[in-house]
C-alpha cells in the first residue's frame, strides 16, 4: 500500500512524502510501519491541546 502511494507521488513529481503519528505508546505500531516503509527522518514537534 505504501509503495503504491509513494510511486504515484513520484510520478506526479513530488520530492518528499510526509506522514504524521502520535508519539505515545499506542502509536508505536504506526511508527514501526512508517520506518519499515522507509520514513527515516523525524522532526520533533509539539501539539498543544486544551480540554474544554
């Protein structure tokens, strides 16, 4: 699935693909899948939330 989407992106002329997921333990499987698919650059970020 990843390779199909990435191939289409390349064919369209895109140079970079970005994925995002949570940093908490429940998102560990997603991070593993993205790394396995070749996503190897991590950019630290912080999302701030406020419960209403």
